């Protein structure tokens, strides 16, 4: 993509004193994205919004969501980094298939992911049945929430990490190896720091995706306030009953996602976008 | 180099365009009504009068029975196409309040019918009870927790799944627990003991049933109408005295573009033929207006 569009843009000198049509052309999309969010924000008066946010069930759902999505992101990083490195650095049979497999959770409806998790980790599943015999149960627990979120969010991290690792010059890694660094040291001292921007983008995307996860969670982990009822679940059920609560939670969800994404971009950042230019 | 890139860009754009065309081509043509989920085909009629589309908003639990009724109704009324919008009654009532195009509303409870009446689009007193539904306890066929009586639901460490309080069946389930706790045959702490066993409050009655059928839960509470054609579960009856009978009301909308057809549909549902179909799907006869 970069080579496709980027190189041409750099060749042309910046144009001045000409009205920029790109702003006008971007406006419909910006309005389309921003208006519904503003609608949410201004649906209730600030007092109502505050009263709804102060409700204990809302606070429980917010806390649970922040906790589980953080665990899920941690799991995505720990489990996803080795695979991303492998995909970026090694040529092997079936690489394309593996690469495709990783992308699958992005395009699957989350309900399908939840069902698949339930069939394998449920009480009668390949993994769930032996565990059940040991007296361990995953479904309807907080672990199930984290697993559902990880399943859905990990591809976003792996995808970003592959791009990051692939952009590290192999010569740098080779040079370090010649200087006597072992495989782990090369990874730790060279590849990881150089790929950190992509990795952090991946972390942000995975975390935000985990925070918003709904379909897989409600099928695999069920819905129990304080145990498995995350913000998106509470929003959905709130919509059935009390619109005010649903709107309040939606505002928090949008706000949390926006602030975290922004912070990551600002703190680690600026560079994320600068980095993506040639 | 530039032309090469341009060529590649065009190839990319045109292949995406082709793909989009293909995908769009897969959509059924001519769907002009809002949120249709099921379209029963117009049956080959000899002298069809003008074609008319009837939008029926019906509770999710009615889907199977109403699909059959819709087909039969279309056959009896050449030219009429029934388009169903199946969802939770509360969502349907919200959609009606928000002005969604609807001709008939069939709700799973009186409360949501009242919401629709309050919107002004259904006349007060226009709603008629047409069918009833009862609660039943289900367990997986192999019954891992060994539940043979309703009292067994209170046994500690039983994995129980109920519908959320926000959906009608979830509220009825709680009412059943209240009735049981007040009954001499049950412990006074029955409700609390049962609720302590709940591992999930599902968002609709179908997912309660599925969690039980998959063996994830030891028991759940659903409608009898949900059990028709479902394998892998065993039903445990709830006696009449403790059961909560859901009354389903149906009414035409007063701003319907096809008032006669809407009235005819309601009549058809209330007719012997309509009631027979509903009976086949596990619904009980209505106990009157």
C-alpha cells in the first residue's frame, strides 16, 4: 500500500495557495462518524448522565471491563509476539495458511467465535471435558471473558507486530549476531526496540477491541453482573430495559477507548504516524 | 514505474469493484420495506388483485409458528405478501414507537403492547389475546446434575441459566420462584438458593435453551413453545399453580396502509386454522380477551 500510494505523493511538491479539496471530500465521513457519537453524548443531561454512571451496576461493569480487557491484551502480547516474529522472519511451508488463520477472527462474526470457543472449552468440548473431569470449569467465568476477548483481539496485535518486525533491517540483527549476541539478545536488544511503535499500535488496537467485545463474550462467558457482565453486555441489556443506563455506559465506553487510543498515540507516538510515512 | 503503479492501482480498484458487484448481486432484489427478516413468497395466484405487503412485527418466540401462518395466509390471500420482523417484544415496541412501518404487532406480553398503545399507533382496546405460553424447566438429556424435581434446582453447585430480568421470560422465571418459595412443598429459602446457583442471565430465551442443550448448564427455564423440535433436552413440568402463563396479545396498527389486510391477518391468527398451527408449535389456547 505504501509503495502504491506513498511514493507518488512524495514526488509532488506541496501545493500552496490552492483550496484543498481533500477537506471537503473528507467531511461526509467525519460527520458520519462524529454525529452519532455526539448524539450519544448529548442524549442525557450531565446530571442524568452522572447519576447513571454512579449506579453500582454500572461501576461494576466498567471495572470488570477494564480488568478483563487488560488481561486479554497482556495475553495477546505474550502469546502473539512469538508468532508475529515467526511470521515476519521465517519462510516456511504453510506460512500463508497460518497468516490467514490469524486473520480469521477479524472477519468472523464474534458470535461464531463465541460458539467455537464454547464447543471446545465447554463442558463437553475437547478441552473442556477433561477439565470438567478435574472439577475445573471455564464457561461462565471471568477467564472465559478474557479468553473470548483475547480470541477476538489477538489478530490485531499480531498483524501490527508482524509489520513492525518485518520492517527491522535483517542486517542489523545479523550484525548483532556476528558481534556475539545470542538469539534472545538479538530479539531483546534489536528487534523489539526497533519494532516498538508497531507493537504499541498493536497493543492499543487489541485493547480497544477487547474492551468493545460483545458477541463472543455473551455466548462463551454468559452474562452475570460482577462476574462476566462487561460494559458492552450491560449496554445491550440496558437497552432492553433502561435506555439511560445504556447511553451512560456507551458514553464511558466511547470515552475510555478514545482517551486510551489518544494517550498511546501521544505518549509513544506522534511517531506512529510519522513512522508510517516513507 | 509510474504507469506500472497506476496499472496496479487500477487493477486493485477494479477487482474490489467487481467483488462488491458480486456481493451486492447476492442480495435479494426489491426489498423496500424496513428491517424484513422473513419474506414468504407470493404463491402462484391466478387472478391476483393488486400486490400488497403486510409488515408483521412479532415476538421472537413466535417465529416458527408465524412463518407457517404467513405462508398459509399468503396462500389464502393471493397477492398478499407477509413480511415478518421478529425480535424481542421490547425492541419491537421501541421500533413501533419510533415510527417503523408496521401493520400488525404480536407481543409476548401485555406490557410491551401497552408501550405500543401509548405511542398512539395502536388503538386502546384493539389488542386481543391470541395464545398463551407456559414456563418449563429443561435439563440436558443426560441430566448431569440429576434434577428430577423442581426442589432439586436449589441443590448447591447446580449450574443454572436463566433469562435476564430485562426479557419477559426472565421476569416470569423470577415470578415462578416467588410462587414456589411461598408454596408449602418448597423451602422458604428456595428462591435465594436457586438464584445462588445461577451462572448466567442470558439475553434471550433461545440462548438459555442452547446453553442447556449443549450441556453447559445443568438446567434452565424456557417456554414450552421453545421445546418443539429441539433435541438433547428433557423437560420438567412446572405445575399450573406455580406456573406463570404468558398471554400474547395481537393488534393491527391504526396507521396501517392496508387496514383490511391487517385485520384479516389478525382474524386468521385467531381462527381455528391459525390456532391449530400455533398449537403445533407448543402454544396453549388463549384464555380469553
